[in-house]
C-alpha cells in the first residue's frame, strides 16, 4: 500500500517507520564529517551525530508527509531545511554552551520542537478531528512491507556501516 493511500494517522506512522533508517544514516554521516574536521563549528563526532540523526529523521518525516500531500517541491525544501536546522542551531550556540553535558540540549530541543510542529501541521492539514486522528495513530493500518525494499535498505545500510568502520580504522 502506498503512503498516499493511507489515512492521515497511518500515513504519519508510515513516515516515521521510513524515517528511522535515515536517522541512523544521519548520525554516522554527520559523525564522519565532524571526525574529518569538516563540521561547521562542531568538532565532536558524537554531538555532530546527534545533530545529524535528529535532522535526518525529522527531515525525512517532513519529506514523506509532503509526499502524502502531493507537494514534492515543498517536501524537498522542508526536508533540506529540517535536516540542517539542528546542526546550525547547535553550531551557533556551541561557543556559549561548550563541550559539557549541555552540548546536547539544543539539538534535542530543536528535534522535539520540529517533531511537534510537523505533527500538528499534519493534523491541521488532514481536516480530521483529534479523536479520529489519535484513533488512526493507535490502530495503524499499514500494508504488508515489500520484501525488495527491505532487502535494498538492509544492504545499503550494511554497506554504509562497513564504509564507516573502514574509514575510522584507516584514520588510526
């Protein structure tokens, strides 16, 4: 079943399911970028990874919600904006918060805020009552996953993980 054929609540759940692997990719990609010193003000690979995971996850959810609405261009623009926003805000606040325990707070707060805004926007655009929408979220009616897509995603992520490990080992 395609995402456009689902009810709004089920479409949100499907967008989240599809966005989770992209969050992992964002974590490793941003960590690698920071490890090679290419990060915009964020030198700690783990902190950059948190920003990348937050951005890629919310950006991908925003993209799939835009696809659900048949709005490809706004979906792409929103995805790029949401993917970069946690990194930019954390890099901007980094000189004031330092490398202590507070360094993760901006990216986490931005991620939660973006998630909440996307959820409310999707609900508002759905023209559904809150009760009906919550019922759709709770009783998800997604179709059976396609085995080919799962296999491709698995091998893509396995290849990315292997490349990450080889890159880290070659740096030593």
